[in-house]
C-alpha cells in the first residue's frame, strides 16, 4: 500500500452472481487510520516461492 507497506490477505469463501459459493476469494481489512488523507495506491501481488508479481491495483 502506497509503495510502503505489505499486508497479507486471507482466504475467504465469496458468493458469485449466480448465488453459488466460490472458495477462491481473499479478504483484507485495513484500519482507516492506516490510509493517507490524500489518496492511496493499492497494488495486489501474488507470491510464488522467491518472486512476487503484481496482478492488479486501485487508487482509493
């Protein structure tokens, strides 16, 4: 987050649009006090042994 900190998301079941359950979801809760007042850059990484890869991102 903001090119400064890394937080771990945890596996979570999610509901799909057709009402089924998908067990491949992840969830991350961030306390508002961790967010900057003027915008936050969030990048989503996957980890594979020795390397990480950015798979998405958003600005809050």
